[in-house]
């Protein structure tokens, strides 16, 4: 009788400090990046594409995915052509062919997590800020970080409830204060954002 191979959950990946003092654009999937798509292509710096934003930047330095279900995650992995595909906790055997790395999730979401194989943040965009911090970026520019419910492309949670946003932003002012204390500049360039915790600038400031 042939033995059935057992699958082992990979250990969390320790993020290397590869972007010392660099600028990182965190590209989320809020609907505001639709009108900004042309300008985004002209930006220079590191990129983290959060989930469906990979369709706008398939060669980003990092693809960061969260969520559950192969039907949601596998199309994102197939679209990605960059060096680091990272998933927050949810790894399954179906992802093995994509050389994906796993990141664990911290329990405290009010500060940046210092453990290099963990990220804090209740939403994927905030966790991506922690990723950029681990990689060594000191200026983090948020794009499509709207927190208003709309998405620039088809999304499995197209019309999230308002209480989901309240849950996501509960600790953001504390998070922003902690990031500033640690020497980070975080700028939100979404023109329609509901988030007030971070510095606001027009995208043109970074072209």
C-alpha cells in the first residue's frame, strides 16, 4: 500500500532588510487608483501590490495577499511576475508551485510589529505598511487606501459593511504615532480616502 505524503505548513518567512532608507509605494485596490493608473506607471521606488492591485502592477517587488479560498488567491498568484509572493497566514498545498512565503499575524494591531516574520494590522493595507517597514523602507506612500468600499476591479467583497471599516481603522491613529516614533513617514495619496491618521499629499508630489 502506497503511503500518502503529508503536507506541512511552512514556517513563517523572516523578511530581509533589502530596502534600507528607500521609498515604498503600497498599492491597495480602492477605486481611486483607477483614475491614477497612468500616473502610477511613472512612479519610481519599491512597490507592494496588495491583493487585486497586482493586476495594475504585476511586477511589483512584493505581492501581498490575505483572505481565504483558492478561487480568490490563485488568480492573483498567476498574474504576479515579481520576486516575493507573500501570504498572511493562509497557505495551502495548492500554492506550492508559486514559491509563496508565509507571514504570521501579530495580535497587537496598535503598533508596528518588530518580529520579522509577523505583521500587525487588521486590514491588508496596514499589514503591508508593516511589511515595508521590515524590508527597510523609511517612506511609505499609500495608493488606493480608500476605506470607502469601492474597488477598482472585481473583488470578492465588493460592498463591505461599514462596521468592517470601523474595525479596520480603530487603531490607526495609534499605529501612525508609533510609526512616526520609529522614523517612518507614511503618506496617503488616495484623493477619496476616509482615513485621517496619515499625512495627505497629492500623488503628483511623488512623480
